């Protein structure tokens, strides 16, 4: 069994992690979203957001969708489709929604959009509920 403990150091969402992304999420109906502007220290190829960090944005949006609804779950599988490079300094929106699921397995989808509305990346993922747990308040404060 996995012990879940919030030590307030999540790389993606904690305001306390000195090297973290410090993402802050909001809800709009069945949508969980955040705005993020990549900085130079987030780049892979010169001038563009690292692909692993794009995947992190997508994964975190889906995890936050679950957490905000009182569900503690861990990513079991995620597929990412990259469509456009994300330039450093350009604000993006990352949003997630439920796609389906049953019992312990929950399926979600997320996308990162550029200011012109074009989709830079999409992901689908399967999350497994952690038995005997429930989210207690926001993941960090």
C-alpha cells in the first residue's frame, strides 16, 4: 500500500518548492485549468519549452482535476501527442477534463493551448485510485 503524504513540495503546484513550476489551478464546471508562462530555465531546445515539462503540465492538470473532486489517484499510463512547439515567454493554458472510467480506473484528457487557440499538446491518461484515501483540502496552501 502506498502512503500518501503532502509535504508541500510538489514540483508542479507547490508555491513552496524553490525550483517548482508553481502552477495554480481553477475550476470551470467540469474543466480544471491553469495558466503558465515558461521561462528560460524551462527550455529544451533553445527558445522552446522542454517536452518533459509539457508532459508535466498535462499530467498535473489531470491530477488536479481529480484532487479538486476529492479523489486521490496516481498516474498509471499517459500518452502525449505534441503538435506545436511552445516558445519560452509565451503564456499557455493547460486544461483537463474527465473522459471516462470505472471503479478504480479513471480516464482523463488534457491539452495545452497557445494564445491563438491552437493546441500545442494533448494527453490522455489513466489514473488508479489509491484505496482508503481521500483528498483533504487543496494539495498545497
